[in-house]
């Protein structure tokens, strides 16, 4: 793997997590003794090659500063109304000394494995193109409203995960241009796709779940315990 590159991480964490039905945003819900965000940042902090870990949170967020995060690479920036706005704010915070590559990861994905992230870095940087962790769709997919209208072939369907890795200048240009034209951006890959640049699909573990609803918490707790047991062996 090429080693002569610079890397920064951006974590959009300004969401309110309304589907969690909780008094605090979902990234601050406690799981196995820590907040979800702390678990996520601990995973990302294992990437020693990352020079900065930029976390985009709401200006009126009362929780972040009380976490007591001690990694000097962690930088707080203002989050935006939408995910794309938060990511763009993170990119702009790095503009004075931009990295070659930027890795964007969901705050609510604390189960990502560092080995998957390293594979993403290796495959994308060696190919000199951006990419995302993704998982092949396993279930039968139906298209419809209240009734099934069509069974969708799943041979080439992937579930997009994070992290997503792109060259700094490619991503900031794609986001700025897409937002200026009011294009709906659901993730970083959608901005890069809109800009007609390649997005490599790198197979990742399907247990890299995004905690979105209350029932996800029990599953995440079980999976975290399993990971800790594996690491202790």
C-alpha cells in the first residue's frame, strides 16, 4: 500500500435522531458504558495515519464538550442542517492545510471494524480512486407502496456503509457544486457519482450497522460485546 499520503477524518454528528424516541440525540445514547459517539471515535482513533478527526456538531449541542475527549486530533466544527452541509463544513475547516484524502464516517456506526477501514484505504489508495465500504444485499428486494409490484434483481445491489473515502479536492468540489444546484445528496458517494467520478465498492462486514431505531440498540450492544470478546482472545 502507498504510504506517502495525508488523511483526515470527518464525522457528521449534528443529527437529532428523532426515530430513536430519546431525549438526547442518538449519538449520545449510552451503550456498554460509553456514548455511541465515543465508541465510534475510539474506532477511528486507531487510524494513526489520520492527522485530524473533525466532528461536526450543532452549535447548541450541550453534550459534546462534556465527553472529555482527549485525543488532540479531534476538532469540533459547526454542523449543518443536512449531512452534506456538515461534511462540507468539516472539509472547509481543513482548507488551510488540506489532506490528500478524507474519510467520512457516520457517528452512529460504532461497530465498524478497523480492519475494514484499512482494507478500504488500501484498495482505494492503490487504485487512486475513491470508494466506500458496502455490503452485498442478501434479502429479496420488492418495489411497491402498500403492495409488492416487482421483485428487484439483487445481483448488482449493494448496501452503502461508511466510512466513505475520497480525495479531498474531489469531494469538496462535488459537494459545493451539487449543493449549489440543489441536488439531493444522501451520502458522499452520491455527490461523487453526480460529478461523474468513480466510486469503488469495497466489501465490508454487514454488522457495521447504523443505529437508527430503538431496536438497533439491543443488537448493537450484543455485537459490541462480541467484538470485545474477540479482541480479548
